[in-house]
């Protein structure tokens, strides 16, 4: 892998029956970088994230995390990978029967061998980071939609991963909560965490991302800085410039 890269995807292909979703997607992610993954509905942005972390089986291609080719891993090997690359689900995907604290502690208990004091320190550290330390003993049903998203982000961060895959983290939120989520993403980035931000929210992507990628017809049709995006005259880019 090139110097500074934490993740590299080469010619990823994925189909569902006759429907080709990805026809050879290639890109890389640098350490501490956040890239925005844009595309029309149905272009397979979330499918791509799920392929990267092994929740979907890709048909062909390579996925490298640091120097390890993780697309060849069996499920038990992927368990360790998911401590280094975590998934922030669109809905937050919290367990209704568990408190916020226990939701965030769940991956800690699954993957790490910490005593009670160490676990508490780890969980409360990320709760403070997402400004939910007062909500530790509440249940998901007690939380607003924005708070649930922030709890989901805390759970994605609690194992201190190298990469977070953000699946529409601002979807359905009011402007104040969108800004809260973006602030959290920037704070994760400042701590050295790289991210892939799947979104339809172009203004949000421009605020937090170093580069933007557009998926179209199963391939990466554009990739460049926010300035490159704003100045591009490519027809596919102009659709996003004018539509959002």
C-alpha cells in the first residue's frame, strides 16, 4: 500500500442476481482522512460499506486494511478486523433492552478483556465525547433521534478503530442535530480516525470531508477535493452541484 494509506479497495465487484451494483470500484483512504461517498439512490453506497466490513460478500476485487487483505478472511478473522474498522449504522441500531451504557459497552465486552473500572472509563470517555454522559442509564426509547445517532457513533468509536464507516449518520435529523453529528465526526477525525461518509447531504459532506467520491453506473465517476468538486465541469458532478 502507498505511504499514508489505511484502506485500499481495488476493482470491487458486486451483483445481486442479474443486477450489477458495483462493476469495479477502486479507491483508497488515508490515515485521519474522511472521504464522502456520494451517488443517487440505488447506486450501492451502503452495499459498498457492508462489503468492506464483510457484512456482504463481494464477487471479486480486493480490500486491504493496512497490509492485510481482509476480503479473504473467514468470519472468525473478521471479528478482529471489526475492532479496527467499525460501522456506524444509519438508524443507530441500538439494542432496545439495554441502557445506553450497556449498548456502548457491548462491543467492549465482546472484543476486549477489560476489568469493570477499565470498561467504565472507556465507555464514559466516548459518552463525554458525544455529550451523552448524562444519558448513560437511559434506554434508547428515552432518547431523541439525534441522541440515538450520537449513541450509535459512540458505540462505533468505543473500540478506538482506525476507520469508521458512517452510513447516512445525518439522515432524518434537523439542522441543529446535523451540526452536532458533524462536530462529533470532526472530533473523531482530530483523534486520527479515518472515515468513509455515505450521504445524500452534500453541504454536510463538504463541511467534514477531505475528498468527495461519486459512484455512478457501478464505478467511481469522480474523486477529488471539495474544491475540485465545486469547480468541476463534469456532467455527473454538475448534477450534484445543482441538485443539492
